[in-house]
């Protein structure tokens, strides 16, 4: 009951076409923004939405401990529920949590073979089979295309889609195709690219690739106070 | 008492069991002239080492309780807190780590970094305790300090830097080369008390020079002055080298390594010199307290003896003259005759005797000031209490005490054991707020409650050893709870007509679930259908049903009762009649409100070498665990999960066997959660079986 309410109220649905996922299996999506604009909050909302639909989400964080990642979920879930005016939510988040698995790595210790080994630990013992993967804090600055290629192959094998956060800098000039320099060498690997833009008191969500911009532009906003996605259409 | 805080060291000696920690402590006390003869740990001469004062420890050669011992070395005052080396005594360990400023990590030169050393190291990391390593037992065959240093780097991730190299090893272990002063040190005399300083033997000169260069390189990361001197290949002043090493040590970015053999009385004195030179003094370490007036927000304490007092009672001991309370003063000073306040109870206490302890002997002193460790006599308090000056409301430990989640019935063997058992329980409940006991009104059994299986086992063992109270224990029981999941109405009439005056009362209303409250009672009766004087009786009747729920006799929580109607009789209604009516109404409503069982779920955090991550996750999953996440931290991984307490019995053994004993875990209560249907049925069967047995 509560779950259904939350799904229906989720403005993210305007991304998907008729309830389908935005990304197909093996595809990459990226959320671009400078520090502090709400990349992680955005991803966590994607994850919560998937979890509400009983999909398994693997959240990989490369710079935050497990406890902190859990806090993101708890906070955003609470805000989401508050906005929907749903009371008596005790237990709903707890019911969702088995659909999530958090893995954290040190940035320098994160390699694709290591990730695959960890995932095999989980899938071989039938503990967790992810359907969606989030990677928060991947070091695009080093722009190693090979690592991303390997990840893409892995995603294809597992049949999952992957969302990345990409940390951009305000002073950087975009490339000729309008891509931030961080993605210059690997931009073609991404099927959907969204940019969060802080404009005045609002944060807009601009699709750079993969989604027709009129479907989203001027409609979706990130509330700067709660970092919740809002539909103004 | 001297008052140069720069010359005070509060240190712990942490180690793997059998790496010679207690022997080392014993030698330190001998060289600092606190004791005048040396005894062996295993007590061949029947006296035993001085630091282990508990029987159990003497027998097993391990240390459980942390005694604080004072000694002096080269003008420095050193307090040695004997820390338990065993993981299972966590409260003890955490309390003693709390009062330490630095530690000596003792390693065996043969065994090297063993799983227990990993545990101890993790604990020190958690409390950010700077440490120096001492590689003991260099006289044993198979001794290889260089290998241990490599393990310190690889397994524990320490930036380990040797300050010494051994002169000979195994049978031929003679002494050490000091790389700071570039001298050879030998230890003469019957007990190695005479340190003979000589030139480095010719065959070791090259190696010593190479190792010294390594050490200077490592230290130069912490001092620009040293870096310059090293680059310009100038003579390096001793002070600069020492201060660079010290800076690295205090920041926990460098671990100086010393070596020797405590048992053969070799190289203990240089260790003491290093403790004085490199480990922090109390004012180098930042300590924080929690402000009770400000939602327990942290406050930094100043180790200034003139400020208001903040002190922590970290250990209690029953002595021949009453209770002895070990305290560490963080701020201000506690003098004989002064008045202090126990934050937990709010009671004022007058300080009688102030003493300084040396294991079992003591010395009277005038006062204990900030940064020092001492003991007070005749102070009523529990372990972990904070003492402050009047008007201050700070606490060193959070006042939050979790509810026990597991219970165990204990039965004394005989009458003598009965008396001793009550003495022991009285003492333990004072020492540890999470340990409780009560007598079950129905079975007349003594029930002890605590935070986990091991927690209770340790106390049962201590009862036997320290108080000679032989007890038999029942099976541990998980503290399940009952609650309801929906609103239901009740309308119950209690009527009894058996000679004399009858009983009559009718109670109507509804029962509904409520979050975050144990029990709520609301009276919405209008028009006097239940006379006001009987409302309290109704509430009492409802309350009396809470301790044993109608479903499986577990305590009921999260229930709201609203009464809105009823009836009474002018003659036959009474308090008792309405209490009975309320009990009947509760049973009637409760049955319709879909009662369920909740079980305690623990937050389990396992720290394991990364290669065992898969098996550990599998192990947690088998136990109905919900894995929150896995954190990769280089050689170690941390796995966090929520696991029902009922499934955690025997977990430590299973964990040990599937990780070669290299993983450790902590467990704390997280929440109560609905029991799955299949498990609830099993619990119902168990309860039925238990009832049948009792009958």
C-alpha cells in the first residue's frame, strides 16, 4: 500500500517510458554535477525507486563508509515519505533494505577484477543478484577508458545497468560536443547523461544525451533544501 | 606528587595471549624498582606475576581485568594499564583503551603477527591509540624480527620502522644495537639490570648504518629540519630525530619497533626509554566529554589541574578495605577531602583516601590531577561513572544504556554458593550497567540478563572463580516481545455470583498499535458509564496484562488502549471486579488485533581479512542476516549486517573456524523486528515444550 503510493508519487516516472527502466541492461548512465549539487542524492532516489519496485540495487561507493551511505537512504526515504504525507512508515524502509547491498572500496583499491570477485561471492552463494548498479565517486579524472570498458563488459554479463556520478568543476570548459572534460575520452560509453545545474535557488536536471530534452527540461527540478526530485510539469 | 604533565605516560601493554605481555609488565616493574623479585607468569613458584591479580588469570596465564600500576623511569611517571588481550571481554577492553594515551604492542618474534594481534591492533586503531611495537622472545629458536616487521607492514598496515637491530638471535641473542645513538647495548647482571654500552660489533656496522638510513628517511617525513639535514648529509642532532619520530608516532603514521626478550631480561630498559621519549603525554591527546545539558554534544577537555574536575571511574575492585575505584582524571584535580558529584546518580561524594596503585599494594597520595590515574577508597559508584565538580554536567560515557536482549537462568549448587552468588551479582551489576539480574516470580529462578551469549558466560565463569559460587545454567533465552498489528474493539463483561457479594463490571473500547511507546491508556468514557473511581482499576487491569502477553507469554509493547463505554452495578462493582473486567477485555481485544512476535535484531560488524569476505557474508546470510554492506579497507574488510539475536548463538566459533581465527566481530542491539511466520511457529513450539517441562 505505502510502497504503491510512493511509486506513484515518484516524479522520476516521467523519465521512464511507461514504467520501463531508463537504461537497458549493460547500459551506462551518468549524473554530472559539481560538488555538493546533489549527485548522490539523485542516485539514491533512483535506487529507492527501483527498490520500491522490488528490484535489487548494488550501491558501490568509492569514498564514503557503509554507515554514511545507509544514512543517505534513511534520510531521503524519510523526506520522500514526508512529502507524500505518509505517516506510519515504520518497517517500510526495513522491508526495502534487503533489496539493497552497499559495497565500499578505497578509490585506489577499486578494480574491475576485484569487483567481479566480490560479486561472484554474492551470486555464487545466492545471496544477492543485482539488477541495477550505482557507482558513486568513480575517479573520472584519471579517465581510464579501459577500466570503464571492462566495467561495461561486466555489466553486460550480469545483465545490469550502471549509473555513475561524475564530478565536474565549474571552471572547466565543456568540449566541442558539450561534454565535460571528465567524460571527453569515455563519453561514447554512456547511453544517458544528465546534468544537474544549480541556477539561482533551483537545481535543474538537463538531459545531455539519451532522453528527449523536452520531456524533462523545465519540468524536473531538484529541491535544494531536501535534494528531492520534483516534477513541476 | 610531581606535576609536570609532560613527564606522565598512561600506557597499555597490548598483545596476543602468550606473547609475553605479563612477563614484560613484570620486568618493567622490576627495573623501575616497584617490585624486588621476579616471578613467572604460570606461577612455578606459587606467587605468580604481580599484575594478574585474579585467580582465573593466574591459572590460565591470561589477563582479564585491567589493573593500573604506577612506576617511575628516568624522571617520568608511568601508569601501566594492564589491558585484556582477549576479544570477548569487550567492555573491559574498551574502558581500558579509553584511559590510555599510548600503547606498547607486544609481538612474538617467532609467531609474528597472529590473528589476536590483528584484533588488538584494530581496537587500538578504533580508539586512535598511538603505539610502539616490541618484538619479544628474540631468544627463542625461530626468532626473526625482520619477518615480524614485514608482517607489521603487510598485515596491519603499519609504517613500521626499526629503531634497533638484534645482536645475535635465538640461543645467541646478546643485546641490541640502538640505531638512534648507534651504540651496542648489552644487559649484564643476574637480572639484566646493568646496561653496558659499547661500540657496534664490526660485523653489524654495515647493516646498522643501512637501517639507520631507513629510519631517518621514514622520520624525515615528519620534520622539515630533519629532511634538510638528511639531504645535505649533515650530522643529525639527536633531539631533531627524536622529535620527528615522536611526531610520527603520535599521529599514528609511524610505528617504532624495538626488540628484546623480557624473559631473558634483555632490552627492557631501552623500551622504557622509548616509551618516555616517543609516546604522548596526557596533554598531547585530545579528550572529549559529552555535555548533558546540550544533547550529549562533545566538549573538548583541557588537561589543566585548575579547571573543574572531570574524571572517569574505569575499574572497580573489591579490596580488603572496601570498594576501590580506579579513576582517570581528565580535567581539574581530585584531592583528599574534596567533594565531587557522580553525574549518573547526581549524588555528592566526599573523597576520603586517594591512593596510587601498584597491582595489589597501594600508596597514599594527596590528590590526583588532570592526566593522572589513581584510585579512590570508599566511593559508591559503578564502573564507567563520571565524576565532576559541582555545577558541571559533563559525562565521559554516554548515559544511554541498552536494554538486555538475552537472559539465562542460574541455579546455585548449594547454600554457600547461594550466598556467594548474590555477592557476586551485586558486584557485577554495579560494574556493568548492561548486566542485570532478577528473580522470576513464578519459577523462583535467578535470571541474569545481558547483551550477548559471551557476555553472560564471562560473568558465570567469574562467579565460579572469584566468588567460589558454583552455579548451573539453563539455556540462554532471547528476549522476544509481543505486539499487535491492527485496531480491534472489545466489550467485556465480568460477572461473578458465588456467595457473598458478587462482582460486576463491563469495559468497552478498542486496542490499537502505537509506535515508540510501550503502553498508552486513554479514558474516553462519558456520562459515568464507568464511575471515575474505577478508571484507575481499569488501567491497572490492562497494565497487569503487559508483562505476559496472551499469545506466547512474552512482554507486550506498543499497545494503546482506549476505553469509551462500560457499565457498573451499585453493589457488585469494585476495584477488583473492574481489574478483572479489564483483563478480560484485553484478552478479547488482543486476540482480534492480530498479535505478532518481535525479536531483537543485532547490528553485527565483522572485520575480516579480505580473502574471507565471501565466506563471512555467506555465514551471516545463513543466519537470517540482512547484509547492509561490505567495506573494503585494503587488507581488511568490514561487513555490516543485521542478524536476529536468536541466530547468533555459536557465531564466534563458526566465524573462527571459517576464517582461521582471523576475523573478529562486534555485536550491538539494533532494533526489534517482526519474526517470520515459520520461525514464530518454532518459537511457539519451544514455549509449549518449556511449559510442559515446568508443569
